[in-house]
C-alpha cells in the first residue's frame, strides 16, 4: 500500500439551533405565557489518534467533513437536540496545522488522544428567556451561531524508535531487510526508496523495536532537492538516529564526503535534530572494501565528521555486525525507557512529598494558633505570614 503522510481537508462544525417563539395555548388558560425553548448546540469536529491506522490515504479521497447542526427549540419549553460531534480517526503521530494561518493546532502522539479542531455553534435562545416582570409576552428570540470552519493540513510523522539517515544507496533498505521482516525495494540505482518503510526488529522474546527507513537525501536537499527532505521530519521523533555511510560508493564521492553531505543537510534542516545526542555512525558495506584500505577509509570518515560517538562496522547484505548492533540498540532503548520511568516516578514522589510538607506546615500553623488561644495570647493573624510558613516547611524537611 502506498504510504501517504500528508493530506488537506476542510472541516465545518454544526450550526447552533435557533430559539423558538411560542406561547402556551390551552383551553381554559387565558394567558399561558411564553414557552419557546432554546435551540441545541451544533456538533463539534474532533480528531482522535487511532493505533489501527498507519496512513492518511482515506483523507486524500474525501476532503469535506461536516458535523451535525443543532435542532431548533420547540414550544412547551422544549430544547432542541444537540448536534452529534464528528470524530475523525487519524494515525498516531499526526500533526494538525491550520492551512490558512500556518498555526500548529496540535500533535496527536498517544492512542486515544483527541483534539477539537472546530467548535460547534452556540444555541439560540427561545422567547421564554426574555420573560420579565415588565415584559410578560416577549417576542424576542436569538438565532444559533455558525460553527467554526477550517482548512486543515494533516501531517503524519512516523513513530519509530530508530531512524536511518544517509545518502541514496547507502544501504538503508538493505539494512532494514536484514534485521527485520520488512521488504523494501532494493536495487543498484539511487532513489529506490520513494516512501518511508517501517520494520520491527525482534531481538529476544518480548523485546523488539521499530526502525524507520526514509528516502535518501542528497546535497541541496534542505533547499528542496531530491526526495529526502520531505521525509526528514519523520526522524524528529526517533530516539536514536543511525547515520549509515556507504564505504564502497559506486560514484566518485568518497565515504568521508558522503558523510559530511548528509550531516550538513541534517543541520540545514534542523540544528536541534543534528545535535541529537543519540546518533550512531554505521559504516556499511565493509566487506566490499579491500582489507588493506578498511582502517584508512573508516578513519577518514571519523576524522571528517570529528566523530566522538559510537561507531559500528557492518555489512547489511551479509548480516555481518548487525546482531551486536541490534543488541546494543535494544539495551540503549530499554535504558532510555527506564530513565523516563524513573524521571516520572521521581517527579510524582517529589510532588507527594511537597504536598505532605505543605499539609504538615499548615497543621503546624494551626497548632501554633490553637496554643496561643489556650494561653490567652491570641495575636493578630498577620503574625502568621509567609515567612513563618516557610520556616515551618523548612523545619519539616
């Protein structure tokens, strides 16, 4: 199935129902009075992240989405029915942008996360609302307001643990075929990868991670050349970037030059992404380099990049060196998750401690006041200012 990562749609929330102009008419009731009910609110439009979706292709064919209008009010003080909200399912990792203003409205990164993109119109008021002691038979009503409407741009960013970065024919697709069950196209010419590919790498039982392969970038990609810049945004969410360098290039570009080109384009696209701490250097096709030139070529790449991080020498086509690399990736990803959990636990514990300290501090102040009352030394509450409270809190700690 073709990978679709962008779509533009039009959404419009429902109009609020109009208020009703009505008077109570009943036999033997001379002056029943006003009984016009309010209208119903219009339905809103919401987007919801759904883990069962992995493409925006449905939004390429249906462009217009309208939620339900609210019904008008009725006599006997009956309120109109509220319009149903329209919930549109999108893949996890979808960014929603207002096409007209360029404003980013939200980012759906978790399953079940919702974002309201168009608010339904407000209901109109019936004439009952305008009844007063001086206006016993009002004929005023209000109309419901229109719902919001927007032109939205949906961008799906692939959510993966590991992203592959490199020039065309660096061996990214071969690598993902070697370590996972994904079967991206592989050929001996550039730009065989035209759309992102995802592969799940299973290391051990209940231990796996997701790798994202994007089209190769070329020199000038940050200015719009080639295909890779369109998909570089997918690397923003990856925890680890693997910079794959072809050690046996088919053209006249040396491995060191190719490595520098990729890094330069990454920096032009996003300096923050280029400085990503977890970026590993992968020297691929090492088996195609003469043995007496291996060290020299590898060192030339490391020197050109002034590389100080992790370096792996592999052959994606034969699988040499890929197993230790995947094991190290799994270990590092597990450590990242553990650190994240520890950070969350530490924050929760700190919040609990602060709440306890605050409560004990307040209890201490209450005791001090009670003791003063008992001793007949009741003072002004101003004696217990923030300084007293801070001292008590510090003492409890």
